[in-house]
C-alpha cells in the first residue's frame, strides 16, 4: 500500500496534470499535484512552507499550454480553497 494519499484516485492522463496554476491577478498558486473528476489539488512550496489547495474545476478561466489561470484572485483563493499550510524544515 502506498503512502501517497491520492493513489488510485488520480486521472494520470488528465490534461491538467502537472500544469502551473495562477490566480486571476497573476500570482503563482503552485503546480497541479492530482486531478479528480470535480476538482484538483495544487501544491506550492515556498519560504519553508508547503501550501495545498483543493480547487473545483469550475474555477478554471483558461488552460493554455502548461498554464492554468483561475477566475479568482489570490486572496479569495486562499480563503476559499486552501486546505493546508505546513512549515517545512529548512
């Protein structure tokens, strides 16, 4: 059994996997870690923190090449969809 929490749930051939996600105001939110039927998980590692979001697919405004732009700005996204923020040892 894998320790990876999304094992068996990921649509690995999904076209949004491994894309970089940006808010509507141009802030980098992170990279898609897992794609599900209704939502996707985005992970960002910065400044000794790991931040994760679970974002509904309906929030996608554009999907061009390797970038996803969302309909929400960074503040709204943090309030609505941030699921965890973990301090990482440097």
